[in-house]
DNA sequence: CTGACGATACAGACCTGTCTGTTCATATGG
DNA sequence: CCATATGAACAGACAGGTCTGTATCGTCAG
C-alpha cells in the first residue's frame, strides 16, 4: 500500500492531497462539479473526509484547486507544443490549433473545464471563477504574443479573434464532424491572418475581395 | 399547442404554466439551473408546487421547457433581424452579428443558456441536452443557408466557422472590451468570407496573401 | 359537481461541514 | 535502546439544511 521510494507520502506528505485532487478532478470534469458530492470524492479517492477538509478547507476551495490544476496542465501542454514548433510563428499557431482540434475531437471530450465551471457558478466572486477568468485572459495574452510575430496590423485584434475561435471550438464539439475541428480552426486562422495583413478596412462594405 | 385566446386563463388555461415557465427561465438563467430549486421557482412565481408538477412532470422537464422557450425566443429575434436585413446576404449576416454582439455585450449577459445547461448536465440522454444540441445544429443550418448566398466555394465550411465564432462569442464575454464583440465578429466574418471565395488552399503554407 | 389551483406537511434522499476517537509512523528525550 | 510526544490519516456518526417529488385538504369558478 505505501508508495513512493523516498517515503514522502507519510507525515505531511502531499500524497493524500494529490490523490484527492486527482480523483476530484476526474469526477468534476466527467459529471459536473455540482453533481459530485464530497462524499463521492472521498469514497473514490479512498481517503477520509477529514483529510479532504484538512487539505481543502471548503468544497469551493477544492473546485478552485481543480481549475488551477487544469490550468497548469493546459499551459504545460501548450508549452510543450511551443517547444516543438516555436521557431516560426505561423507553424507554432498551426501546431497549437492542431493540438486543440485533436483535444476537442476526443471521444470523451466534455468541454473546457474553465468554461464549464464558470457556467455552473454565476456568482462573480466565486473563487473558481477567478481562476477561470485568469485562464481566459492568459490565453488571449499568449495568443497576442504569437500574433505580434505574425506581421499583422493589429495583433491584439487577431488575438481576440483567435481566442473567440478557440473558445468556440471548446463548446462546439457537438456540431463537428469527425476530425473537422483542426482543419476548421487552421483555415479560419489563416483567413484571419491574411485579412490582418491588409490595412484594416471599414467593416460595412463587402469590398469584393482583392 | 395554442390554447385558445378567449377565456384562456382559468380552467385549463396556460396562464399559470406561462408564469411558472417565465419565472423559472429568469431564475435558471441568472443563477444556474442546479442552483435553483423548485421551491424557489414556486415562491417567486406565486403558484403552488402542485401546479408546477402538474404542468411539468419533473424538474428535468421544466429545464427542457426552459431551453425550448429560449430556443423559440432566439429564433424569433433572429427572424426579426432577417426580416429587416434579408435582402443582401452579407448585410443580413452583419446584422445578425451586430445583434449577437450587442447581446453578449449587455451588462447582465450570462452566456448562451443552451451552452450553460449543457455544461451543467453532462448526461447525454438528459432531455435538456437534446434541445441544446438541436439548437446548435439549427444555428449551423441557418448559417449555411446564408453562406450559400455568399458566393463562397464551400458554404458548409463557412457555416461551421461562423458557428464556432458565434459560440465563441457567447462564452467569451469576459475577455471583451466594451462593445468589442460586434466589430470583432464582423471583421472575422469578412475575413472568412474573403478567404472562402478564393479556391481552397492547403492549410500548411502561408501563401503570403494575395 | 368537476377540475384547476393554493397551501402545506411530509418522505426520503442528499448535501456540506464538524466532531469524536483510533491507528500508526516518525521525531525526540532520556 | 526504549518511551513518549506529535500529528497526519482513517472511520464513522452526526448536525442542520436543501433537494425533488408526493399526499392531503380547502377554495372557487364554470
């Protein structure tokens, strides 16, 4: 039963905390946060309820910790993609969109946890909402960094458009055909970049392309 | 359904049912479905609990009815926009995007109810999820009808991109600056249309615009 | 008299969070 | 090398509230 080579587990170890958080994360994501009670988390994690409340003072704190974990996970993978394709900005963006498209196309994909939790908890001051909001702002920030290397007139605008596109993909998995997401995202991004290189035109007129 | 105009209210009238549904809709949208109990709906609507359960056999049925109501409302307004700007396809699309942008920019905007409820109820067979899924498919279908009048090579692809963009706007209200949504949506749509008119190119290369 | 409606109590389940008591590995003092 | 203190973790009962859904009874209009 005891784990880990260097004890680490016992006496103040983070082993129990990790097990709780991992179990809670899976249950929260698959079934929804409000649908999962702490008793279920405790049972599935094989820990005592007292342990849960020692490490996370409140269920709300556990929810926030869940989103923080997802946040770290997400940016960890994002950075992994960046590391593999960081040279050219366009290639990096395509790689990120490919990664996101693959992600939303997975059979058990259930949407972006940040968006889902935000939908479950409208109260603006809920601790989990702050995590979710920071996550979305971080996404736009990172996209802007990429956009600035893409030789467009208005990198912030492009970052906003790409943010909307990606968030849209997260919540639109239902309407995608098989493996449609990646192609859709990449072509859309390419169109937005191309348009962003021409001087910004008034939006009202069609301007009959070039 | 249409329950007659004359007496209407009393004796089998839809008055009580409407009041319940309207009250529930507002509470569900503002606070989240799971956060609102039937007791609260009953109290705010000023009806008896028995009446709620007579008209809606189950809370789940009430939730589904809520989404159906929102669905009808949404397409009613959509059709209103179409009626006012239906002549030119591009103008109609811009009008719809303006309407959506204005909608997501409202102070108390809380996201698309269909998306929110779907996030709250992961179970695939939940009655409300079916309504939500049908709603999203209907959106793509209608966008395709518009796309077909836009002289693009692949109307279905454009419809998919626009769907993602619109759904993204619904869940991205947090990251928008004041009144940014409409402009963002319209410029993005214009870019997608322009790109859709050129023959589809492989996505890998940048192709340096035109 | 019929049937929709209001009011209210109730059942049974579930929820979060607390409290008590026990086990056990480690750290420390002698 | 033994004894004791420390504190995390386990186990489970419990409190107090909320939830959905039902059952009962009175009212009132057509």
